[in-house]
C-alpha cells in the first residue's frame, strides 16, 4: 500500500517482484531495474518528494512481507535494488531539471543584460526569477582579481549573506563575464549597499559599481551598462574607492559626451608638454597628483615621492610650456578638465 497522497502507480509490480525474488532467490532482471528507474523519473517529474517515496516502498515491503515465503535476505536485497534503481531514476530526473533550469536562467540573464529579447516576453519570463520589470531596477557589478561563475563559492557566499539579511526581496544574484551582479528593485538601495559590502570582502578587495535605478523592462540593461561604464572609468582614472555609484560620477560622462571637443581641449592645453625632456607623462602625473591632493604642494610631493622644491619646479615648467598656471584659479579649471580628459582618453599613450 502506498503512503496517503502518493499514487499507486509508483509501486506498480513492486509486491510481485518481492514475492518472486524472495521465493526464488534470484536478482532483479535488467528490465525490472529499468522499470524502477522509469517510475523514479516519473515521480520526480510529478513533483513528489523522494523521502515520501522511499517510505512508501518500505511500507509496501512490510505489508507484503508476511505473504512472501522464502529468504528474508533475498527479499531485503531485492528491496535494496528496487529502492536504489528508483532513487537513481529520480535523481537523474532531478539533475536534468536543474540543468534545464540553469540553462533557462542563463538564457534569461543574457537576454536581459543584452536587451535582445522582446520586452513584453522578457517581462513575463522575469517573474519566474522574482523580477517585476514594470518597476525600476538598479544593478550593482562587482569585479575582483579572479573570475566567477554561478555555483562558485564566492557567489554562493554573497548570496547567502543577502538572503540572511533580507530574505526574499525580488533580488536576483548572478554572474556575467566573470563578474558578480546583483539586480534589485530601484528603491531598495540598502540591498545593493549590502551586496557591495559583502562582494568587496568576498572578492578580496574587489571594486563594486552601482548603476542608477532605471524604469521599465529595458531599465536593467541600462543600469548594468552604466555600472560597467563606471568600472571602466574607475580603472582609467585610478579611483581608489571600493564602491562607486554612477549617480556620483555623472560629470565624467558629460565631459566625454563630445569626444572630439575633449580631444581638442587635451591636445590644445597639454600638447606642449610633449616637448619636455622625458615626454608629457611625468608632467601629466604631476598635475594629476597636484589636483588629486586638493592643490596642496606638500601632499602632492609626498604622493610623487618628490621634494616640495622639485614639485614646484615641475609646476613652473608646466606653466612655461602651456601658458597656464596650475596655482592660478583662473587657469586651474581648464587644466584640471584637460587632465581628466587625458586620463579618460588615455593620452598621451594614444594619439588623439
């Protein structure tokens, strides 16, 4: 007899096999084992729990036992074979289902982040993974020294930290191109902040960029691309902050929106530095350190491992070559903007 709630079909022929094997002492045939595997697969696909199914087999064995003459050892061996074959079929079906789910999830994430699927259909698929794309979403991207795939210890560690803190909040944690991604509703900034904290630690000091909340089905890909842009910007500008927010760095995309105008500013303002002995790079590094230190000569000299006198000489040299004085507020903004542009455009390494 099957446990209540489990269809008898999963025990079809079970009692008969036990009776025959017990009386004859033979082992199960190949066809009998295959039939048990098939029943296990069907039970898994129907959504029944393996524990209840094993209990049903044991209960049926106890029920059939008094009417089964022969060797108890043979009957127990048959029960073992049957349950083992049934569990094998069940586990194979479960593994296949997991792989299919992983493939569907990966396909959805790729379509979501590349924006290459029909937005209406994408929104329908998103609900399966806990996202409601009619709302605004923001994306945080963590990049470490190593690359990460779903299932790796680091993503699992970060995901567990988020679940422990917030439970189920319609948040999707995944990986893409070796980076960790967290997609969360736009109004849940505390989720993204916690992700950033945990990811920074789990990736051994990796950098995290957070895109701005963007509305609608296409908002996720917009926020994702914005976060990627921030990571690239941080690398070019050598920004030290472990967590960077696109909303706080909007001035940089504005500066580079007209690339040709920025290139003209860089070459027109800083071009004369290329005539200096040693090229433009040492003097450009001097300006970078000077502006990054708040135009404090002593701090800039410390960053460059120079004496204040040597730094002052370099600043004077820049003034003579460019005609712009870094210490003069009327010239400072133009020079600083040109320095930022040079770093964004990778000048003087690349010709503009």
